[in-house]
């Protein structure tokens, strides 16, 4: 049985590669901001169509652009 260790540098580079380039991250943040803005502009009928309450939509629309989903920071 072999045992392999991973240095902190290799773990960091693997994590950085997983997150993508800075341009990819900025593009994703812009898309998230735009999606939240659209969500905040939907009327009650459309929110009902997608199964989201007006309160939940308003709360999501008010979030800051850097308040990203947890799986983005892994």
C-alpha cells in the first residue's frame, strides 16, 4: 500500500483551478447580480409559477453581489 502526501501548494493550486480564472469569477458575479435583479422585478403571479414567495424573492434580490452560494467558495 502506498501513501501519498499533498503539499499545501498543490492543494491551493487545485482549489484555484477548480474556481476558475478571475474573469470567470467576475462574469459569474455579474450573472448572479443580474439574476437577483430580475428575480426582484417579478410579479406575484410569475413568482408563484416558479414556486417562490414574494418575501423570499425580495430577500434574495437584496443580497449583495459578493454574498454568493456556499458551493462557490469551496
